[in-house]
C-alpha cells in the first residue's frame, strides 16, 4: 500500500481528478485545516516536544526511513529526558494530523513540494511513521501525514520513520 498517496486516480477520468485536486487545495488553505497548534506544542533544548492537549511528549527521530526493529530499538534505548519512551499507536499519531502544515520535498515521490499535515515543530513530514499496532506478526501499521490515513507495512521494510512518545513528565 502506498501511504504517501501519490498513485493517480484510475478509472475516474481527468475531470474527477481535477475536481479532487481543486477541492484539496481549497481545503488545505482554509483556517480549519491548518489548525492553530501554536500553543499546543513546545520543544525543549533536547528536542522533546510536549503536547499540552494530549498530555504526551514526543521525539521525532531522524528524518530518514528506518526499519521497524530499528524504530523499536530507538524507543527502547533513548535516554532523552530520563527515558521511558515507546513507539506510538495509530490513534496517538492520527491525533497529530491537521495540527499544522509543513511543505517539503520527498525524493522519489511525485511533485517536488508536498504538503504534510503536522505541526512544523515535528520537522519534515516526508516519511510515514511506524506505529506499535500490529496487523499480524509480519506487519505493523504506519501513519501518513500526507493523507491522514494508516496502512500496513512489512516489518522488514525500511520505508517508514520513527517517532517516540511517552506520557508527559
């Protein structure tokens, strides 16, 4: 499944594709879409992002794709702010969708500039994010901040990025 959402609409015709694109552009530029988020998130000198609404703290891992096991190890071994980190679940990540927007470039995916619907404090939104949620023993879910949807990905894949989370300290 291509979570980034760059596959063309097929069987719907050019008119439908143009309508969907025009609708999304208008929707993304509305105030309701961009979300205020400015008071919701703070980032400290260690890179720990505090979400005052959800009562969680986040660390956005390196802006590159990684395997599920490497993401899990990142959470387990991180000592930032005293440790206690884990991989997020789908609901926690999806709650970040629409809290702001980031425009970025994603090598190998469609147009040069893409809009990701996550607060800029998290950095680039180019890569989908691993979750702890299992589809089965060989697949985990990932979340896209391009589409706002989750989809399954093989744990052997190295196409997703790691975020880690904990309850606010």
